[in-house]
C-alpha cells in the first residue's frame, strides 16, 4: 500500500515571487500539499534568474516543483475576486508583498479569513509587518549584510563577502514552512485559521 505524504489533501495558494516564500510553498508541496502557484501574467522574475537550461532558469525548476500554475493580475478587480474565490477553498496562502499592498487590493488576511475562517495565511517580509522598517524592501544579499553574516565571511585581511547560496531566503523558507505546519496542527480538524508572519 502506498503511504500518503503528511500534507496530502491540503490546498496551498502560492502568490509570492522570487525565492523565500516560493521555497516555503515548495517545501509544503514536497510534503504532499497541492500547491497552486499564482503568477502575474508577466511571470515570476525567478523564471529568468541565474543559469538556465533549454531557456528555463534552473532556480525556477527547483522552486516551481510540485506546483501547478495560473496567472492572475491581482491589481485588477477581476483578479482580486478570482483570488478571493481560490482562497475560499484553500488551507494555506503564502505571500510576500510589502505590508499594506494586499489590504489595498481587498485581499488582506481579515477579508480572506472572513470568507474562509480555516485559512492559514503566511506573510514573509524583509523586516516583518511592524516597526520602522516594515515597509522597506529586502532581498538576500542585503539581509546578509544587515544581519552581519557578510562581516564574518571571507578572508580575514579582506572585506567580507556574501555567502554564495541564498542562505537567508532558504532559511526563511524553512522557518515559514515550519510555522505553517505548526499553525495547521494548532488549527486541527475544525479550528480557526491562523496568521503566520516571518521576516527575512
């Protein structure tokens, strides 16, 4: 008899871009969740990053695994309503928009939870959702510098260097996936949804 994966039967909406949040959704897919990747009609920028093979970015092949894909323009009323409909039937939504953007479009956690009280939402931002830097953008090399990782990497007699792998994005993706799994366990079979927030 074939053994089911631990998240089999759960539906995940991945409306994020580039790396940390898509890695989160990728990990949930690795554990058996049904992941629907929602992209802007222009496509996720990660499709064209780094080395490619046969015209497809290799990083994209990694973070898009175990995912189905659709396109929605979330800045339009039509795209917003379609996402609300998708979220009404989902277990998890993963996003990494700057704080306030989804709320401006009528897609904030409060709206989505009103339609689907069991939804677990996960927001990933550079500096979290509160505080003086909450609305600032961030990406892996910047966060490696901000956190001091670059200062302890490299040769002692030279300036620090960035870790070659996207260490911050990968680590954040793992922590976010763990937070989502904990929220799902806490939710249980008939409990309310949760909001999970993770900062790079």
